[in-house]
């Protein structure tokens, strides 16, 4: 989303998992605070390369980040990849 403004809203139980470029909440720019605590931020920041070298570096970083996942996926049996996986928080479910 780009150039989004939400005003006079009641926002409850919001979960945003995204590249954060500029976020202001109630007049406070929280971008740096959010990005400093996002373990994926260095990789997310690379995902908008401006040249071929940047694209190659981003692709290599993505490959390295997901490398540990590949063996589990390649060994999965038919139908397993569509199962829900419960995370630590019971209110969060991820499909892999």
C-alpha cells in the first residue's frame, strides 16, 4: 500500500508484516523503531534494488535466508504443504 491515510478510525488487533518505509502513528514516525526490531528488515530493505548488481545481491540474500527451509519442503509428502502450521501464539496460523 502506498499513500494510505487512516483517520478517525478505531484500529484494534492490527498485525502488519511488511517492508516499512514510512509509518506515522498518531503523529509519531515509528519507522526506525519498527525496522530496528524487524529481524527481516535487512533483507526487506534489499528487495527494491535500483540496478542489476542490487538485484543479484537481493536474490542471493533471499536464497540464503530460505536455504534452511528447502530440505523440509522437498522431503514433504503430497498434501503436507497445504496443512496449517500452528506457531507459538495460538491466534497466529501460517500456511506453508
